[in-house]
C-alpha cells in the first residue's frame, strides 16, 4: 500500500512562535520529527514522507536537514487539510496518508508503522493508536486535569477496536473503582495518541465536511468523522517510555530537554 507520511509544520503559533525551528537538546523540533518519518520510510519502500509548511524559513530548514518539503497554502484551516494538500501535490498515487504532527518528537516509530499496517488491513476510514492507562497514569491525568482540563484525550472502543467516541473528559466513568483496582495495574481507560492514518477518499471527504457540533465543543477533529458516520479503527499499542506527547509551549520544550537528559535520545536505539 503506497503511503505518504505528512508532517504539517506551521511557522506561526500564538503560544510558541517559530516552534518547528526551536532547538531541543541541540536539534530542531522539526528535525526530530522528520527523523521519525525517515526511519519509517527506511523500513518500507512503499512509504515516503514530506514536510508540509506555510513559510519559506521552515522550507529552507527542511532542505538543510535533508527532509523533503512542500509549500502549502498558509490559509488552510488545519494540519489535516495541509496533509491532503501535500499528498495531492507530491504523492497523488498514495492510498494511505499519515498525519504525523510536527510537534510530537517522542512519537515511537513503531506507532507509525502500526497504523500503516492496520490501514492496509482495515476497511474503515481512518486509523489511530490508543494506549491503555495504568491506574498510576490515570491518577496523574486526573490531577493534571484539575489545572488543564483540556489536556489529554480518552477513547472508547467496541469489541472490534472500532472507536465509538473520543473526549477531553476521562471516559468511561468508573463505578466500583476500588474493586477494579484490586484486579490489576491497568485501568479501563484508553488514552488517545494524536497520530492519524487516513484512506485517501476518506480524507478527501473529511476536509469537504463542515466542522461538527461536538468537534467544535470538544476541540477534537476526529469527532467530525464519527458525527458523519465515518469509521475509525483504533490500534492498541504499548505505552512509550515517555508519556510526553506534543510540544505546545516553551515550557514543554524545556521539559522535553529534561527528559532527554534523564533518559537519553528517544530514537537512539534506531541510530538516529
């Protein structure tokens, strides 16, 4: 299955201007994410990747680090729209398009290859990974949500691992939790990882649809799929060594540097 990994990379950011160019332990955020895509492409000759940006400075930096890059319309409303625009420009033959967010330098390459494999096997419209949370992780998320209630997303799936719903709230609510805790270290809550793979026709339909009611309320693009009867395959993956996901602020970047200092480079085992 011909697959294109797109890394949307915007220059402007209200909370973190020029974020893709910010150095984290000596390497730019974009460089770190591009290395993830490069490793995935090296594993499979049917996989390629491209950085999709809206600014010449990022385009120049992508070329400097040896990453394929395409300029896209700065007025596109989302990274998902940017992913389709890039795919149409550089890989019209790609059957499956992966949106690898440009601010997620701790994404395990195995997560990307897992959704590509699932995309080839499923008849559903899109694929995304989820991780089962330990009780300890769940306790930490509950505390964090007291301060930042819209951080972190949970997912509910059916018996076939098809996504039924996503929410910024912790789902499901858990009755008799104390008894469940006695049964093992894992909670019944699945954390959603913000990584997506789309069948091309599904992505084309998605960007043609208006913003959904619940998508707007929750601030979650994937709800547009569900609100329009489209279907998402969830892929259960093992928890990564680092629970940190995206870099949204300079404080996040500083925390990322601390994690790298304590635990080493996230792609060291791959020689990157």
